[in-house]
């Protein structure tokens, strides 16, 4: 009975102990979870990787009471690990003194099979051990590792992998001063949970670091791009203003001076120089240089005349000459390479020093493949420091300058040519004026001569005509048929002479403005019928049909001089009869718009299509018509044209070609 009571009491005591032990474990776990929660919040409250890492290792001493901890991370892009952070305790700081360099600078290769920390990362599994040097050495020396063990009283190391999305990115090593067998399992579980939280915190910190880095880089790129765009905008504005200025004039000197001044004022380079090839293609001649204070001082070395920098194009050692001949840019940090010859090296170096020039670029000026000269840019920095933007600006300005200089040179040549031409025209005009005066005098003399000669010829020709007619009619006795035939030929020849004299007189009166013009209202159809009646016998002799097709409606009258209109119609019908060997001559009259139009169509020899206009000039006859022996003078159609123009009318001739007939058309304003 008593033994049973003792046994029961002992059993209750064991149960009570177990309960208290279990309660202690639960309390520890609860405390651990709260600590992990607090630490996690603390880790997530900062985004700096270094800050997060330091909080992680410091918490092992402050919160968990461990001797310390080391956090290892894998270097991104490399097969190596490094110590990212170590607990900041007094014993750790003392141990650090035995290191030859900061612990962070020590790295271990992931290929090191003897290093326990490397094994944790490669296998992704926890390792617990007591031989600390195997975890830290190499790379830390064994001596330093042993001193760290002594100072920190290290007995156990718990190394756990740190994983992010299943990938091991590092390891956390807890340093304990209790032996391995005394490490509570609850602590091990807590360490595992904490390692998972560390992985999340490390990943967030890295992501944040990448975002910050990307944001910083982006801001820098935006800033750089903004500066670049602003520079480009400034360059474009400067080039635009230069372009506006140099295209506002065609004066070569003004254009050149504006270009080189803009090099220093708008583009902020040290100086500019523009040279063109001489008209004889033998020299390269400077015509403009930047008008800056330092350049003005430099010109004193040349006695104020920069044209002394002219150089023969045969001098291949001069870089300006090379630029012009090869149509390629040349560069040098020594100004003497451009100026010597013609200058000696000493003066060239003085000019370079006065202007603080460290580098010079010469660009060819060209247009449509033809070299015009060079444009030189000088900088306050060596050629090697000239950036792409400045190179682009120089190329653009050189292209613009080439076009502007080419236009100016063309204008200059055109101006000189114009002045020479004006002088020649002036001289030719003077000569023509004198010649015209002489021609008018001669023409007047000719007209007077023709008029006098015609009058003098008319009387004897009329007398001859009368006597021949009387002889042919037998007034002076009978004449044989043979003599009559001869007299008829003489009569006809005399008639042609009379007509020629009349035509010459008419031309003389027309050109001299001495034609009597008395217009009255006339019915043109009556004038046509009168002319046909006069010429019908001539048509009958050639067996030609002479037909007049009257208009179905009565035509309006025309305001014309009856005598002159009769002469026009007779000349045109006579012309048609002369050049028609067989067939007919048809005349049509009609109202066309506000004009009376008369068409005379024949079936005669015709003419080439391009001969129509020249037929109405003086002394002009159709091609090959001389073969027909018509006896024409080439004045009839000229007289017709002039008389119609006096009436406000016009005349033209058309033909489809030789032997295809012709149509002569004249118009007069209807009344």
C-alpha cells in the first residue's frame, strides 16, 4: 500500500517535470518566433544590402545570445564566396586584428572541396562542426582562424544555406560557445527558419539595390542625354543662325567672314580660317580669319596681312594643301603643320601660343565634287579630345560653307560676266545705233531711188505698151502673124515690167507711210466678184475653173479702202492662178466670230508645211516655183499682208505639201 503510494507520487513528479520541460520548450519556441518576427521586420525595414547583412549577424549576439555569426554571399557572375558581414562584438573585433586585410576582402572558390562553408553552399545542406578553421580557412590563415577560436571561445559552428527560390545564394554561420551535443534542437529549427527569412531579406535588398542602381544609372543617362540634346539643340541653333546669315547674301567676303566669326562666337571654338583656290588654280588663298582679340594680336606678326598665309598648291607638305587636294579632313596639334610653309616654324608656334590653340582640324570646301578651298577649326584642346558632336558640327558647317561659297563664287563670276556683257552690249548698241542710222539713211535713199526710178520708168513703159498695141492692131500697116506673135511676147514682157514697177512703188509707199487710205463701208462679196471678172480671162486661158461660193446669208459690210481691198483680192487670186496648172481656184466668204473670213483654195503646186510664214516677206517665193516661169517679183504677198494690217486684218497660208494645193485665208473686222 505504502509502496504503491510512493510509486504514485514518483509518477506524478515525473509527469510534472515533463510538463515543466515541455512548457519551457514551448516558451522558448514562442520567444524564438517572436524574435524571428521582430528580426524579420527589422531586416525588411531597410533596403541596403550592407545594412541588412549587418543586422542579421548582430542579432545573433544581441537577441539569441550566440557568440556571433558570419554571413557569406556568392559573388554574382563568379564562382566564389565572400564574407559580407560579421558580428560586431568585442571578441570578434579582437580576432580581426590577426587578419592581414578586412575580412570582406577574403574570398573562397566554390571549387574548394575542403572548405565546409563551400560545401554548405554547393550541397544546399546544413553542416554542424567544431573545427572552425575548416569553415574559414582558406582563405583566412590557420593561425588567424585558431586565434579567433581562442578569443571567441568557439566550440560549435552551425552553417546553414541561404536560398532564394530554390537557389543557394550564400550561407549563415552561427558561432556557439557550447559543445555540439548541447545545442538544443529548438535552436536548430529556429536557425533554419531564420535562414529562410534571411534569404528573403537578402533577395529584397539585392533587388532594391538593383532598382536603386538602375534608377541611378537611368537618371545619369537621362541627365547625360539631356545635356547631349541641349548641346545638339545649341549646335542646331548656331548652325541655323549661321546658315540664315550666309544665305542672306551672295558677297563672298561677307559670307567667309561670317563663317569664321561664327566658329569662335557661336560654336565657341578658338578660331577659324577660310581659304579659297585662286582663279588660276595655283594657290590656296586665305580670305577670312576669326576677328578675335588673340587673332588680332597674332596678325601683328604678319604685319596685319593674313594673306601672307597663301600657299602654292604644289607644296604637298602643307596640311591645308593636302586637305584641298585629297578632299579629306586633316588634323594636327601643331599649327606649323598648316602654316609652314609659307611661315617659318617659330612664327607659327608664336601664333599657336597667343591663341591658346592645342589642336586644329581642316575640312575641305567642295560643291558637286569640285574643290573650292578649306575651312579650318582651331581648339583649346588636342585633336584626340574632340568629340563626335564637335566633328559632326564641323562637317555640317563645312558642307553649308561649301554651298554658300560656291554660290558666292558663281555670283561673282556672273557679276563679272554681266559687267563685261553690259560693256559689250553698250559698245554693240552704240555700233548698232550708228549702223541703224546708216541703214535708215540708206533705206530712205533706196526708197527715194525706187520711187523716182519707178516714176521715171512708168511713163516710157506706158508709151511702149501703147505703141506695141497699135502695131499689133495694124495701125501702122499690116503685120504678119509671125511679127504679131513677137509683138505679143514683147507686150507681155512690158506688162510684167509695169506690174513690177507698180509693186515697187506700192512697197515704197507702204514703207514710207505714204499710202492713201480712205476706208468706207463695203460689201466684200462685190469686191470679190469685180476681181474675178478682171481675172477670168487669165483663168480661161489656162483652162482653170474660177469659182466663188457666196455665203447663204448676207454678210456684214467691212470698213475698207475700195482700191486697196481690190488690190489685195486681185493679188491673191492672181497668185493662185499663176501657180495652178490645172484644176480650179475656189473662193469662199463667211462670217466667223466678229470677222469676215475669205478662203482662196487652189489645186496648184502647194508648198512645204513650214514655208507658210516666209511667203509674206519681201522678195520671197515658194521653193522651186522659179521653174514655172510665172514672172513673179516676190512682192505681191508682202503687199497683201501690209495692206490687210492697215485694215486691222490678217492673212496666212497653209498647204499639205508639194503638189497638194494651197489655201490663202484673210480676215477683216466685220462692221
